[in-house]
C-alpha cells in the first residue's frame, strides 16, 4: 500500500474511530505520510509520530545548552495533543479512555525536562517560560481531546470555548510564584511584551496589534492595558469584538427550518456570564450599535494593513 493510500485511509479512520488508532500505535508510521523537517530538508519520511514530542524537547535542550552564555529565544511548538494522538512506547497506556491524559502527561514530563535544564545551567532566574495553546478543544473527540470547562463552544468557533486558552508563565524572581490573573490579554501581546522585557525595539514600519503587558507579569493584580480584541472566524470573516468585559458576536442563524439565515447579535457580560448563556443584545441596543461600529472600524484597519497573501516563488 503506498503512502497516499495509507494517508487517505488514515484520515477516514481518524474521524470515525480514534480509539482504533490509539490501540494501534504503529499507525504512527503506517497510516500517515508525515515528514520530519530540519530547516528546509526532510530528514525522515514517514516520521514516527510517537517520538516527536521527546525529540522536539531534545532539540530545545540541546539549543539551550549551546546558547546558555548568551541571550536566546526558543519557540517550542509540540504537535501533540493534536489528533491522532501518539506517545513513546515506554510511557504508552493502551487504554484508549486515557489517551488524551496520557499525551498531556507526556508533554508535561518533557516540559519538566526543559525546566530542569534551565535550573541545571543556572538560567532559571534569568528566563521567562510561557506555556499556552492556540485554540479550544475538539470536544466531540471525547477522550482524544480536552475540555472547555464552563466555556461555550469548541475549536473553530468564536465562542469563548473556541478562543480562550490557558496560559502558564514561569519566571522565578520576576513573576510571583503561585499567583494567578484573570485579566484580559492575548497571544498578540507576547511580541511587544518580550520586546519590552529584553529592551528590544519593535519595527516602526508596520502596525503592531499587541500591547506590552510586562507590568501585569510583575504584578498580576494590576489592570491589563489591553482593552479590545477582534474575533475572526474561518477565511478571515470578522465575527465579533470584545471591549473590557463586554463581548459582541454577529452570527447568521436559521430561525426556522427551511428559512434563510438571518444575522443576529449576541451580547454578553463575561464578568458575570463566562459561559455565554444570556444574550443581552435586546437589552442594550446602544452598546450593540457602538460595538458594531467599532468592530467595523478596526476590521477596516486590519484589512488596510494586511500583508499580501503568500504565493510560491
């Protein structure tokens, strides 16, 4: 069976029965034509996806040791826990009910190895470690996905369950140990914040969407400088805006079966309704109108400053 046929059948199996893939961990090699690349060179095809969380960590540790005497930046983006889920044989739990837990525990152990490296090389008190994610869970994958807890929605949606993610930051002596914050910030804010912490200048020839939240890291109870945020759906469709604790979404909804969809406004006070269960749009028409206007203004600004779509040279 060639790789194309294997990959196609693996894709069908992925959505139909993820438990079977977990029970057959060799599918990490046999069902997917996944390349492992270093720079622009393919170094393994197909790669054994059971090994990549540990191998990515090995590379990060190697880089840390090599650059311990000078400033460095590591962006470590583990492909797990994206489905299909895999772990090394030495930590594998064969029970598919524990699949997601097993993968998360393995990632946790590998992050621990990297933190140990920082400590062993005297870098722990001079390094910021930021651990976060890119989107909410695919809830319908059940034991192969996480949970959005009290949040509404899932990956691919603009409800909070699709957009809001956990974030853990570690910087002994710089971020108070054991502290927490529910202040408003986004991954967009990491660039200007890291620039501020490293006394680096941001480029002047473009608009930077993020804000510097370094003061919030030092004092987690201080207010966030971020006041607004836009919610984009698939294909760059602007669907919502948040201002402080207020969130507005505009969605097309079919009110009755067979009728065309109509646009509806959804307004929530996230300080009181984190699960987005109580639509306040009809009670606050003035706020809805003002937020829609601001959303249109910011959306137009984003479009005006958008870079050209990438094309192959």
